[in-house]
C-alpha cells in the first residue's frame, strides 16, 4: 500500500535526519495497516 502523507506531517519531521524520517514513515504505515484491519484493537493502541 502506498501512502501519501499530508504536508503538515512532512513539515513536522522536516528537521530530522533522513534515516529517522524513513523510520517514522515506516512505523506510521504499519500503524495505519493495523488500525485498518477489521480486528479487535488492544487497549493500548485504541
């Protein structure tokens, strides 16, 4: 799945090193994937 992040998100991570930016985007994509599934979400994620 390809995600496009909002410009405000891009601005919020603009000052970080490239490696950290990519890691944040990867984790955000994983979170979106988990939340988009039709499953019960553990209390810590919801």
